[in-house]
C-alpha cells in the first residue's frame, strides 16, 4: 500500500477497534436483553466473538508488521464484516422468540445480516489462500479466481432483497422484491453463491500447488499456515 506509515497504522487500529466495538456492543446487548441468560447462551456468543476477534487480531498484527502484504488487511476487513451482525443479533433473536413484531431496524438486520457470511469468507479465507504467503497470486492465470471471489461475495449480498423465507429466521424476507425484480435478485444471489464456492475450491487447489512447488522459507511458512488452520 502507498499510504504514509502513520496512516496505515491508524487504519489498522481502526479496523481492529471497529471489530472490537461491534463485539463489545453485542455482549452488552446480550447481557441487557437475553432472559434467561444461561451458560450455553454465553458460551455460544463467546465462541463467535473469539472466532471473529481472531481474524481481527491476525489482521492487526500483519498490518502493523507487514503493511505491504494485503493479507493482513483482508483478514482485518473480514473480522469487521463478521462482527457487524453481533450488536443486534441477541436483540432480534429475543424479539423473534417472543413473537413480537419486528421494528424496521430488526428487519434490516435479519435481511442484510444473513448473507454477510459470503463477503466475510471471501475476505478472510478465499483471497488470503490465493495470496499466501507473500501477498501475490501464484501467476496471472489465477486472477480469474480472485475476481470470482470478489464477484461472488458481492453478488451474494443480493440475497438481502431476494423474496422468500429467510434461512436464519422463521419468516419471509421483509425486503424481498416482488415480480421480475425478485427473480433477478434470486438469480444474482444464486450466481454469487456459485462463484463463491468455485473460487474457494480454486483457492484450495492453488494452495496445494503452491505448497508442492515451494522450497525453503516459503515452504516452512505454508506449513505454519496449514498447522494453524488445522
């Protein structure tokens, strides 16, 4: 990246701080609205928080130590995208379980938050796998996989306006489009899912090929990555 060192450092901490703030807000909301607040509920929330914070911490460390490597920035952005659901999740879950009508903010959380997993995985898994370990594609021919990952994560978000029932919540998408617009949204979401899966599979193949061809330090770096993933 061509930013000044202070700007890069500030941006890295901003990504981490935004993620941490979302997770802290989710914990505060859960403590305020969830009744009964059981150990199972807390453990479930803590597991998600640790996972998302893991992306944020790895991203922060890499951004500070290796700011020219895009992998750190991708991991930091993934942690933030994952955590965007956390502040309102417990509140919406309680509204749904109680059978009360959902206000507009809760409806927006249900519709927009459901497909966020696609860009989060593209940022935190697919693209880093394509760029490991030095932050560059194995060869120009792998550009299609990176483009498919970005397009898949983006198009998958059209599920926010796709008509029909939601997967996470037991009601129809309140923002689902009717008629031809809904058909187009459904087709785009399906295309996004296909691109997402194909690019992830390609990234795994790319990692295997890179490991087989790697020697010396690069091979050891990939071994550490594999150990961490395991």
